[in-house]
C-alpha cells in the first residue's frame, strides 16, 4: 500500500456539533418561508452556518422525534381510557 492511500478504519468520523437554539430558530423561520424540502435555500438564506445536507438531516431528526412524541401521546391516551 502506498503512503498516499490510507487503510480502511484509519479515518476517524467527525462528530457533528449540536445545533444552537439560534440555529434552530432560524431553521424554523426558513421552514415557514421555503417549506419542507428546500434545504438549500434554508441553509443559504437562514441557517448560513450549516450546509443544506446538515439542514436536511436536522429536519429529518426533528420530524422523526415529533412523530415519536405524537405516537407516545396516543398510547398514553389509550392506556388511560
């Protein structure tokens, strides 16, 4: 193996930095303006500290957590009925 190539596993995966409250607030404002799916515009004009890929990932996580909370509330409602 030459020096210019690295072995699989030599590269450390960089962990993401948590979103600040300000970034999340800007994300929500961008979401109101551009709607779901226009991550490039949201990152370009609102959350300028994040790439469009990071904005899309953030949206996916927030949507997943929202759906999970909604499901848990429904389960609690059924449980105590």
